[in-house]
C-alpha cells in the first residue's frame, strides 16, 4: 500500500507520547529531563568540537529523546504479543539477559532497531523481562501467579486487531498508526488498582519486588525511561540541587577519554498509592527515572577485558569511592581510539578520505587497514554501543554475548520458545556494521 507509515515514524511518535505520559505520571521525571537538557546544552555550547562530532555522527537530532525503557511481562503469551507490537515499530529482540544471575526471578531481551539509519533517526530500545514463576518455592503461590497472568488481558481487542492488520498489509496507514499508538500506550500506563488482594501482593513482594510488579496489575506499566546525557557525572552531582535523590553509584565503566559501553544512573523509585481488591490501601515502589551515557561497542576480546576489570574493582558504597577505584583498575584498559582499534578491543566504522577516494584503485582487500590509515586514505570512527550493561551484580543485567563469555543456556532456549523467534546477537550486528564499512572502502 502506498500510504503505509514507516516503522521508524511510528516508533518516533510512540516514544514522544510515552515520554509525555510518563512525565504526567512521574513529575520528578519531567524535572530530570529538564536537568539533562540543560547539561547537554551547556556542554555543546562550550565545546564546538563535541557539537561537530555529534553532528557528523547524526546524533544531535535525537539527543534529547528517550533512549531506553523497561517493562515486565508475566507470561510467554504476553511476551510473544509484545514482540509483534514492537515489530510494528521496527524493533527486534537483541541478546539474552539472564537476570537469575543477579538474583532476579526473570530473564529478558531488549527490543531495538537494527539498521544504522533507523538507529540514527530514533534509537529507542526497551528491555522486556519475562517472569519465571518456577523460582517461587511455595506451590500454591506459584499456581496463583500463573492463574493471575493467564486470566488477565493486557492487550485490547483493538490492539490485537491492528497487529493482525499490520501483518496482513505489511504495515499501517497513518490513521491506523495513530490508533495503534493510542492502544499501545494503554498497555504501559500506570494502574492504581491492583488485581490482587493485599495478602497476595505482600507474599509476592517477599519473593521479589519484580514478582509483585509483574503480576499484581492489569498492565505491564513502564517502570523507567531514560534520556541520554553527555556528562553523567555532572548529572549525578546536580540531581540533589533539583530535588532529586540520585542512586548510590553510576553503574558501568569509569569516566574515560574514549567512552565505552554504557554508564547509567538515576533517581530512586517512588512510593505510589494503590488499592487492592480487598479494599485495603497501600503503596507500590517500582517506578523511577534513569540517565544514560553511551560509548563505543566492544568486541568479545574487549568485553572479556571489561568484565574481568569490573569484577576486580567490585562495587563501592559511595559513588566517589567507587569511581576512584574503577579509574585505578581500568588503567589497564586502553583509552585511545588508535589503541582500541589496533588491539581489536572495539568495533569501528571505516570511511575513505578524499585522498583515499583518489587512490581507491590501490586499496587491496584483506590488507591491514592500519596501513591505509597511516597514509591518510582511511579514517575509522567507533561504532556506538546500542545495548545494555553486560555486568554481573544485584543491580544490573547480564548479557550473554557469545560462546566465549557465556555459553548458550537452556534458559535462553526456553526464552526464545516463549518469544516465538530467535534472538539477534549484538556482536554479530556490530561486526556486520564494521564489515559493511570495510566493503564500501574496498578493504574486504
């Protein structure tokens, strides 16, 4: 159909609507967005070189939009339908996150765009975790959980109808896309009325907060959104001045000349009023705001070095001490683009210079690109990391990037079966980006 709306446009519109809804629900999140915007603007104004670098990379346009969020699915059926829903927005499941390694009764994937142009237009990604009732040792409570998620329907009939229409006509028209966004937002909206009594809620809370959050409400409300900052350390320091209590530490690698992977922080979850089916009033604590700062994607070799250093550094009780310890330990991790490239610790995108274009005929496939970089024929820029923190710990996700770090587990097979599709590998996607750029230069 000629008037089909692109998945990128639907995703872009959806994210704006989702942000507006979350700001109404969590006013402190609106304050956080203002702070992030102020810090980003001030840094770009004071650093023309950074402004030009982001402009060259096509990252300015989407700097001040949300870059990730997270939700919990209660059942395989919900997860499979969410996969269809995010596909309408051009988002695909990438990597497997075994949250059980962090003591969380769930496993997850992250839905995001795959294509470079789609990421440049709007890079929104969302972690979707799937509840694992088998971690509940109490048999009656485990059966109760399965019955509750089986009985609820978080998707409206109109939403399901639009998913079928999208499948049949390979997309949605403008009018259908508008209706789709309205129906999709309803899935992630906060509900003050629980679908359980207070006793059930408290029993699930004793198992884990995620168990209560994923089971006790009529939808899978968004439990955080995350803007991107250019200086996360500045944000961490300024949050108290804006009436926001920051998290204890900035998670991820230390501050570096060449940022790697992902650093993130945020404010603590707020107590929100709820009403149980028994009529009792109570509070639920789960939803909060995060901020992220992204760096370059690491190869398997780079990831292995990163994880080993992170484990050596441990987790500090306060942010200042933690960052100082990280900085000392990570002195072993090269901090220049040239070193990262030569040691094959990160992924790079290659491009011919004007001189390289003039000598394209002299470039031979398979020759070490360093030779042409030294001649000034080729330049290499880091590939931005588009995924989530691959670290073990009670506050973080653990990604299974490849056999070298974490062999494919039976749990991943179970997750993919529930999802109804195989997961993409982030490592394969980054390697594909690098290889494509090399082919365009004649290096492959």
